[in-house]
C-alpha cells in the first residue's frame, strides 16, 4: 500500500530560506510541496523565479491567502521576515495546521522583550507560551508534540550548541560568556540593501550591531533556562565576504578543572544520540566549507588553563534555518529525523 505524502506549504517561498526549503523538500520521501506563496501581489511560477526548479516544481507563487493555503496543505512553513509571520500564524493554527515559523516572532517568551528588540507590538502574545523553541538537540520531545515550533535563529543555533553541554553540566561559570560570530551575507536575507551590495561586502570584514543584535535575547533566554538563573552573553557578530556559513568562537571560564580531552567527552556524551552534531577530534577545528549545504553543526574544543574555547560551524541557510525547520517537521510528524537531510 502506497503511503500518502504529507502536503506542505511554504509561505515566503521567494527568500533564501524559502528557496532552500524547496530544495530540501523536493528530495524528502514523505512530503510533497502543494503550495508556495509570497507577500507580493501577482502570480508567477516558482520555477520562473528560481529557474533551478524548472520541471521539478512549477507551482504558481501567489500572494499569501490563509484559507487557500489551508485547503492545499496540512503542514505550513513560514519563511517570512520578522514581524510579519505573526499576522498569519494564528489563522493557520485555528485551521488545525501544524506550523514551523522561521522568523523570530514566537521565539521569545516575554512579550515585552520581543517588543523591545523588534520595535513592534506583538499581535498574538497568547501563543508565545505554547510555541516550542525548535532546537532539536535540546527540545526533541517537546517538538514532537508541538503544534507551533519557533525555528531558532542562525546565530543562536551555532552559539547554543557550543555552550549548552558545558552549562548544563555546570562545568563553566554562567557569567562572562563571550561569543565572536562571523556570518556570510545571506544571513541578512534577500531584501536589497546598500550595505549588502557586492562592492560593500567584497574585500571587507566588519563587526555590526555589537552587543545589541536582536538574537542576543534569544541566546540569553535559552541559556538562562538551562542554567536556572539569568545569563547574559557578550555577543559580537561580523559580516564576512562569503555567501553562507557561520563560524562562532565562544570563550568561557571553567568552574571545574578539566582538560581538552575531558571537555570533548562532555560534548560527545551530550550529543551521542544527535545525528546532526559532529564533535571533532582534539586539535581539529571546524570550517564553514565542511558543513556547506548540510544540517550538521561541527564542534571543536580547546582548553587553556581556566579558559575553554569552543568553535562551531553551521550553514546559516541550512542548520541555521531551512534544514533545521525540516528536522523539526520530521519530529512533529513522526518521520525519521534524518529524512530529506541525511
């Protein structure tokens, strides 16, 4: 008997994350893409927007219409900008659909924190408490029973995976965590901006939003939940002249004596059942090219005196966005968590 495939919709299909969702889902054995949409008026084939999909997905990409999408699909991915998703999520949930939201609209549990960092009033704060933070390596069981999953940001994904094993085991001081992260230009999305022009990014390296990036409260929130007390990191993101990838170098102070070998064992034990985290051997450190186009997070560790330095590498469009969203869908639907990703 042939199993019926899950019908999925991609709302916001014309951005970088939306494009990568299509790429991943076209090879997924258990789903079919039944709807693609965008916020712009008009209709054109998704394969005309992204010619790589010609003959593979020729659906019309139309303006977002919740009732029409609900008729076409049972599972909804929202790859919309921050502050936009919350206009549509309640309607999808009311129709009984499961949702993975790739924006920040449901990541923060504190309404005031969201409104402080994103500068707008949250229009469905009643959903913040029930949304599950979609980091599978930490929240797998909660994700499996969730109706709404808030897909983590790209910087928080690379940072949290490099900190949580040591923080959870109380091997580090929760104060003074320093994160130095470097991202490719696709992390800023596909909306045109002067600062992202080729001539501005090429042959250049810059820090931006120093210790005031909107992903900071997300990192602090999740680490505080693990620690049981308030954690405030120091976070400096950098824009590097490449298309994609994030390399995060994290500096922490040990609260217990340990060497590099012992720290590696902590990480290996914590992630032993997690198929998409690779803890590298001693004196081996990750590179962004090693995780390009994958759902992997590679981790390297060095202990020097009381300092532990953790380096993580992810693809910001995959593990930092689209492939992690598919991983969450796999858990929510009871599929093999590697489906479409391995």
